[in-house]
C-alpha cells in the first residue's frame, strides 16, 4: 500500500528490523541517512537487540546508531546479553526495552520524540508465546501504555517483539484504533502481510532485519545447522556478508493518529 505524497498532516516513520552484528551496523553507516532522505522519513525507529555480534547491544553502539540517523532504538529478549548496557537503558530516553518486563528491570519501554512540532510515541512490547521469558501480559500492559501515551499524542507506533503470529495479530487487533501501528520484530524474516486494520492501525507480522539474509536468520549456516540437529547450543556466528536493510515505511495522519499507508522496505546495501 503506497502513499508517497507528503502532506502537512502526514507523518512518515521508517521502522527497521533487528540490527545483526557488524554487517548490520556497516549497512546503517553507509546507507541510513540516504534511505531516510529517499523516503522523506520524519523519524527512524530501529530494533538494536542483535547489534553486538548477534547478541545484545553495547553502549558505544547506541551512540553510533543515533549518529547514523536513528531517532529511537527498540530492543527485545536479547537486550540482556551484554550487561554493560544496563545503566545505558536507564540513562538514554530514546533507547527502549520491552515495557512488559516486571518492575525493577533496568530501562523503560516507551518514549516520545518530536519533529517540526509533531510528536510520535514509540512503545516496545514483547510476546510471551514461545519466547522463554516471564514477561507481564503484553495486552494489559500495551493497553495501559497506549492510553497513557494517547494523552500526549495520537501518533503511536508499537514494536511488538514476538515469535508467534497468532499472538502478534491478536495484539494488533486488540490495539486497533488505539495506536497507529503494530509491527512485529524478532523472527528476522520479513512477512508479506502488511495491511491497515479497520480502526486505522497498520500491521505487519514481522518487518525483517538489518542483516545478512543468506544465512539462517543472520547466522552462519554451519553452526546454526548443528544447533538444530544436535540441540547443543554451539556458539552462533553472524554471517559475514553485506546486509540488507529491511523494514516498513508507515504514513500517519497526525490529526487523527490513523495510518494511511504501510509499505515494505528492502534495501540492499552496496546498491
Ligand atoms: Fe533479533
Ligand atoms: Fe529477539
């Protein structure tokens, strides 16, 4: 679904998938500013949970990702793998971890950014189905967060970091009309089911990744195959090849908070 016209009330948000190690960071360094300009994006939101060699995110990478052109960094279950990031999660407003972790966990799950007088709220949630985490209910927490954020702005995008498509679609329907977009991350594989729900919430099950696409969800196949065959957690290595930048461009009517378009983005770095 495309709407490339930029009107005064329209807000264009580029939301990009999980950054996978050095290939993902390299692609952002060379291409993100150009991509932002090409798509006339007002904001860039990107999931950074795998930026540090596939596992977690380092404090210096947070600065780098913002310097490359991102406005907000979301994360997910892998954010806890580098403990150095914990104080940064508390300190940096535009760096999020899923909101529905139990209270007492470092960091916060939402933020509000502003450009040319228009505000955008970003909310990070995590699924509970096949995720091996004991987070709080994303439905109850998501509704509570969305209601609070709507008193600040109607423009709200949700990164729902989850494995299960049923849970993802259910959350999108549950929050339809209350947020502008629910986009899935975590599987690293972009789906082709983007659509706008009845209440004006745009949805896609997974936006994909900012990483090497010829491996196994970003990893070198050799170790990944052994992990699957033998059920032994052999260390997975990020596949060393040029990354694709995958995600979606969402257009929001900022007078209503409704999405007017959702378009999949696949950019091959080096093009
Ligand atoms: Fe990921
Ligand atoms: Fe994840």
